[in-house]
C-alpha cells in the first residue's frame, strides 16, 4: 500500500473535519425552531460571537506563517 504524503493526509483529514463541522452547524440550526425552543437574541448573539471568535483564531493559524516579519 502506497503511503500518503503530507498534503494528501491534510486534504483527507481537513475534508473530513470540515464536513463534520458543517454538519454540526446545520444541526445547531435546528435550535432555531421556536415551537420547540425558547431563546433570547442575546443568547443567539453569544453563540455566534463565540463561533466567530474561534473561526478567526483558527484561520489566523493558517495565515500566520505567510506574514512577513517586521525588519529594519
């Protein structure tokens, strides 16, 4: 069996994890059903604020290596 290289491993694992995250987001959307749940705008904002924060932190990890360092 041929061993996968680092890029192939990244693609396989990243695709799987991304699909799992997208599915969880779709499932979270089920909580918007007002006939089954009661929530405030503040609670919803808190949820999406935390999701946005974590998304920005994770994205920063991917682009951090691409930034040029300050030099004099």
